[in-house]
C-alpha cells in the first residue's frame, strides 16, 4: 500500500534582483525561475529550510 507524499505548492511573487547569493541558490534549488512561476515540492525538512530563507518572496500553500 503506497503512502501519499505530502507536498507544498510555491509561487514566486518577488524578483531576485538585489537578493543575497544564499537566497538566489535557494530559489533555484526549489525550482523557481521567474515571477508568477509555480512549483510543487515534497514536504521535507530541506525544502522547508529553503522556504524559510526566501519566505518574503514566495507564497506557500500546503496540501
């Protein structure tokens, strides 16, 4: 019996211009590329850490 993995939906709402290198790397690691781009990532501690770094630039929706 397969268990359903929990996921998080992310949407980039702010630009990367003027951001630190850590924030830019976190956005790329999450798979976000440009404003209004949406991705779905697995709900892991690694993903939550990257989201915490860029929380002011993304909208988060849990499923």
